[in-house]
């Protein structure tokens, strides 16, 4: 409001009133019943909209408060950092050598799994088995088939409770001799590898019942395997066998023998005549480069004999060699009483002869006399036996009777 007032009391114009002058005009007089007129509520006109209205409560935390006059608004707080990624547990990778593994601790394997009974690690491309596996003393079944194993650690011989060991479809060239320490082993599958020989102490697995060694590079079967008392099934198909041990099949427990597709194998011990045998694909003509094996011919038949045999006797050889007589005498004298030939020192007898005393080349198929240096073989073609119909001409092998003298040779009859 403006009022006109002259500088000298007359009319004139003056500037705006001060706050001190306006305050009495706005406040009602004392004792007056006048009250300030209430302000009308704003009328909200709703218009159709495709976007639904947002509740005010949901916007309370999103709309920043208006800053006070004269003060700068504080910047919004920075967003919290994202949580760090969850760390994943590193499992041991057996496909790499132990020195290249990261995050694995195989040494405490027995502490984490002290009561482990069965362990299946097949089809994992494993190259090396950790040595700590020998700490699983309660393990009974171990399956390492279908991997890339090239070596088996000697600590496997510490699994004294192991009953089933499967190493098929790997790249093994040999097995450690500690396998012979598995006294409870019943099943051993080492098929489809690159083995040239079997473990030298395998005959110490006295509980072994099933031995499968198909599709390897084996050229002989150790004669010590004939001493396994519980062996029931032997399968060595698809190898390079040219002969079999003289005593194979002598044990009554051995009932199944499979030697199929050993093309150079032409002779089967006569002990196998009453067994279930598989010999398909055997007896193919041998190449000239491989004809250096010890062989025996009778008419048009030729078989190959074990290399340990030093001489082959015939019906006209009525006198045994002196060395053979001495070995038979020593065997009958010492082995019959003590059953242990370790007391004989190498000074009194060479080591090779000591081994022969403990495990002879074979026993006579007629009288069971042990033989050490000389045998008297006799052939029986399979096609001339009642078993010919079972094979239907798929094999040309013959049964070989190994006798100890001319007398046993003349009286032996396969069908009797």
C-alpha cells in the first residue's frame, strides 16, 4: 500500500511501507472476533491416462527433499558396491600330474574319507593316480577304467581290503609288482592296454578268481599263474600268445579259458579238454620271421612250446638227461618235507634251478610227475575230438599232452 504525503505535510508520493508499518495492519485488533479467512482446498481434476498413478508413499524415498534457502543441496550418497563373486571350491584335478594341480590336497584323502568302500573314477581322462590312494585301507572296489593311465603307483599294494580292481581301456605298459600284495583281490580287469607281460608276483593273489587281460601285447602266460588256487576264469583273447603253460587247467577251480584271436597259438594243454574254452581265430599260418619259437611237429601238425623247455623227448628216448634226474630227486626229497625251498643257498644250486624247484615247468598229464627240463609231447587235433562240433571249423588248434617219460607218452589217452 502506498500513501500520498507531501514532504511538508502536503500530499505527495512515498515508497513502499516497511514491515514494521504493515504488521499492525495485518493483525486484527485486540478483542476482535475476526479470524483469517481459510484458504480453499485445491480442486484436483482427474484426467484419463494410460500410466497408472504412482502412490505417494512409493515416491517418498525417491524425491529428494528441497534444500533450505541459502544452502546447497547435499549430493546423493553413492550406490553400494556389488557383492564380490562367490568363491568356488577347487576340486582336485586328477587329469594333470600332481605337480601341476592347483587347489587339490590328495594327502588328506584318507582323513576326509576314512571309511570309503567303493570308488568309481572311470571315464575321467585321468593320467596319474595320487599316491595317497594307498591310505584308503577299507577300499574294496576301485574302478579306473576308460581313462588315460600310463602308470599305476606302487602304493596300490597297500589296499589290503581291495577285492575288485578294474584298469581296462587305459595306456598301461606294465603293472607294479606290489599288485601281488593284494591278498583279498578277486577280480582283475586289465584288458585293452599295452601290457607286454603280467606282474611277476601276480600268483601271490591267492583269492583271485577272475582275470581278464584281453587285447594287450602279451606273448606268454607266466607258468606261476597255474598255482592260483581260486582262479575260475582266465581271458587273454586278442594277444600275441604262441603257447600256454603246461599246467594251465590242472586246477579244478579253473573252468573257463578264453584265448580267441591269438593267431599264432596252435596248442592247448590237454588239461583244458574238459573245460569251457574259446579258441576261435587261433592257429593261423605263422610268418617266417616269427618261426624261431620252439616247435614240435607230428605229421602235418606243428605246435609251439614254452621257451623254458630245454629239450623235447620222443618215444625212442628211454633215458632221461642227468640234469632232469637230479632235479626230480631234489624236488622229491626237499619239497615233500619242508614245502619251502628258500633254505637252499645259491651256492649249492643256481638261482634259475631254485626257481624251477619251486615252480616246475609242469606236471605230467598222465602221472603228475613234475618236469623241469624235458617233456614228451603228444598231439590230439581238436577237429578229431567230440569238441569239433562246438567250434565248427573256426580253429585249427590241437590239444597237447605233456608227459614225463616214454611210458606215460604211450599210455596217455585224451578221451579216457
